[in-house]
């Protein structure tokens, strides 16, 4: 047991818990028994608060632990979050302020609310809601992977510490709603900046410089029998890498928790300023990724899980090896808090979707705002319990693979959400058919893709193993791969575009656009 690190971690977790409960009195709501207040923080977060909150969405314990772990295990391919985090911000600057304006004008809490009003289809809205919930669940479970890695590094094993941590998280989220992770996000981001900057300055100096770090990584990859690892991408990896970055960028703001952070902003200007400032996190992400190479140079050996090395433990072990115990405890705290903030936002986002687009739409149409808030609170507890069950019952490596599946799944909402912000040319039934076709193709591609260990080329499991689909499955004589989400959403768009004129010629009635039902002109309702 590493008692110093564990004591600091427990004390910090206690302080964060106090902040979580105190958040219910911070920026006190006019009517706390309302979904806008519990699930969106009263829609009153300014630019700074939105920046920390949305950044807390993106840079999670999974990012902190698994991005360096991917570099440790495979090398250059682990840098894919860098290009997609650069690509995504210009894209979302075009979309998110527009989405915020429409949602504020019409009281939408979720993207499924917008789809319901824009396309006049409760069925399409239900599909968007279910897609968001399914894609979010493994993402919440993955935050537990980060906490597990920290606990293993302190010498604490078993599932009961994680159950306790998420029970406390569930309690203060139930009480404070989105205000809890918004307040804690300040602490989280400050801790991350401190521990990452300390590592990238101190560790290379102690190891002999960056040339020593990269040389050690080169030697490691050169000594493995697999051909998929290395400090440079292989000749056939470019297409898979670029499409993974592009597809991940397109999926990032389709996740319900990303939209929740945006809709909580006070005004359109806050959304624009926040989005413009988010690239500052990309610098941190690049430095964070390099921790994987530092772990190689420092001779860190990952702990084993299920009889094989668990690279998710290399970052905690690196801090434990290279820093004094007290600073390692601070680093462990940063990772742990990086799990709690996004897990809370994700569970709230999933609860909002269930409450507005399943509970109120199909189970209790006459639900009052107070009943909606109560249903959302209970749902958030259920979502967290489900995430804990996933991580306990499934192999953690398999749960990480599920996150890749989540990206492919959530991309299928792009036509109805993003294109729906700009046009209603696409028919609602064509959008439903496109969603079904894209989802079927995406899941098939994921099913036939095995999980292969980069260093050895050994197949770990034969299905649901990766999001990189081999084009050879389509009869193309090549070893190129492509991100399954990109192919699936292209199928989705193709089916939607082909079916739209067909169903219109058949006289199939489209839904009424409720986003233009007020007296204001359309051009002002959907600002340019």
C-alpha cells in the first residue's frame, strides 16, 4: 500500500464531495424542481464557467490514462486525438451557436428535443435519444478505468472502492445536478494543468532529455514482432489514422454530454467565446500524450490484468516512480477527479434524454416540470449503477472497445441533428431509414473486426475489437483500413438522400416543423 498517495487521494476526494454537495447552494436556482435547473444549471453559465465545464467533458480520466497508454503500447497512432481536437473546433463553431439559439428559443433540453420539433417525428427523436444513451453508457464506464488504474497504483484492489466512489458521486449529482460538475471542473482542470506541465518539464530532464525519451521509444517498438507499432505511422496506416481523426471530430459534439455543456451557457456569445478558446486544451493534450513515451524511457512496467499487461496503469506508475510520494498523490487526485466530473455530466445528459424523450413522450405526457426533474434524478442514479455493473461484469479491455463502438453509433445522428439545423429538405422517414442503414453497417463492420495486440500481432478477441475496418472485407485487395464510423455515416447519408425524393414523390407526408411555429420570421428563428 502507498499510504501517502492513498491518504492524499482520500482527503482530496472528500473535499471534492463537499464541493459537490455545496454546489446546490451555489448560483441558487429560482425553481430547483425544474429540469432546466437540475439538468442545465439554469442555463446561466458564463464564458469562463462554460469553458471549464465543456473542457471537463472532453478531457476525462479516460483521456488522461488511455491516450498515453495507447502511445506506450502502439506509438504514433495514439496521437490521433491531436488532429481531431484541432479539426473539431472550427466545425463546432459553425454548429453549436446555432443549436444553442434554437434550443433556447424553444426550450429544448436535448438534441432529441430539437429533432422532434424540427422534423416533426417522435420516432426519429426516440432513435436519437436511444442512440445517445447507448453511446454514453460505455463512456461513463470508462471513467472507472481511470479510477481503477489509480487505485491499483496505490495498492488498493477490488471493486468496493469504485462502488463507494460512484455512490458518493451519485448522491451529490442527485442533489446538485449540473452545478456540481461545473463547480468541481475548476479544481479538475487546475490539477491537470499542474501535474501535466510538471511532468513534461521535470521527467525529460531527469531522463536525459527528449532525445533520450524518443530513442527509448524507438528501441521498444523496433524490438517487437508486430508491425503496427512505431514512433512513425506505417505506410498503410495513413487512411485509417486520418479517417479516425475526422470521424472522431464529427462525433465529439454529437455526444449528449457535450451538448448539455453547451446548452447550459448563458447566451450565444458565451458559446462562441468558449468554443474559440477550447483549442488551448489541445496543447495540453499533446503534452499529455507524451507521458506514454516518458513511461517507456523511465522503464515503467504496466501491472497485469487478466493475465496480460494493463497499459492503463503506466501513467500512475510513472508519477509514482519519478516524483515524490506527495506529488504522486496530487497526480492520482487529478486522474480521479478527471473521472468524476465527466461521469457526472454524462449521467445527467443521459437522464435528460430519457426524461424528455422517453418518459414524457411515451410514459407520462402530462408530467409536470417537477415530475420531470424527479424522473431525471432517478435516471441519473440508474445510469451510474449501470456503468459500475459494466466495469465489474465485463473485461475492462472490452469496455474500452465499447467506447470505439460508441463513436460509430453516435455518428448516425449527424444527418438529423447537424443537417437539420440548416435544412428540412431531408424527409423524416428517409432520415429514419438512413439511421437504420448506417447503424446496421457500422455494427457489422465492428463485429467482423478483431482486437489485435500491436506489439505481438496476437488476436485478443475476434469480434468487436476495433473501429478500424479492413477494406479487404469488401473484397478490395489491400491492407488499408478506414474508421468504421465514417463509412457508416456515408451509407446513412446516401440512403437518406436517395430515399428523400422517392418518398416525396409517393406523397408520404412529412412532419410539421415546430421550430418555426412562432410569429418570428424563419430567418430570425434560425439565425444565419
